[in-house]
C-alpha cells in the first residue's frame, strides 16, 4: 500500500480506540472531520482495502476518444513526423481543426514512438581529436593573391601571401 494510504489506515484504525479523538485524527491526516467519517465507513466494512479507490486501474472519464487519438497520430505520422509536440499541436489546430493540448499530444506521441522525451534521446558523444604521431603532421596552409606592391612591381605582378598554421601541442 502507498505511504499516504498507510497513514490514512493508521489514523482510521486508531480512531476506534478511546485515545484517538476526532480532532487528533483530523490533524494527523490533514483532513476535515466529514472526510474522516467518510473514510471510516468503508474501513469498518472492508478493512484497509476499503480505503483504496474503486476506480484504480480503470480509464478516466474525461479521456479523449480513441478515434480522435488515432486520427491525430495518423496526421502527425504523415505530415508532421519531424515536429515537436508544441508545433504539431499548433498545426493540428490551424490546418485540421483538431484542438489538443501540447502535453496530451506529447504523451500520445511518446506512447506511439513518434517523439522521445529528453531523458530517452540519444546523447551525441563528442569524439576528441586524436593526437598525430608526428609533430607538424597537421599543418594548414592558406594563401591569397593580392596586388601587394601596387605599381612598384609592375602592372601585372601579383604576389601571393602564404601563411601556415599548426595546432599547439
């Protein structure tokens, strides 16, 4: 049983004894007097299992229809497969008239395998550059032709300036 249910069970169980008053149990559980009596009835009938919600494990009442979910995911797979949930929700709203929240769409996309949340995404490992065996093996040479000497070397005399760079180390 979860920890909250354990606290409720202990508080309700102690309520039957003479030592625990209504005020003490309400303070212990952080509930109103009415809620304590509401929980006491199923506890007396079924024990600790009576405190667990009967809706546990069942789908919620306000969920979206499966047809809408399938339609939205099909559109995303066809047209917006590389979009994130926020942009996909905007496009579904603008172009297709399907108004869904971005968080709902994100959960659907993760379940369908279209989107991966940050923890599930592959990290790009940066491979360091291995050192060269010989010193000076990785030398870069750059040059540019320019009219460096203006008219002093003749009209068609173009010179090239070359520079060499090598990494430190």
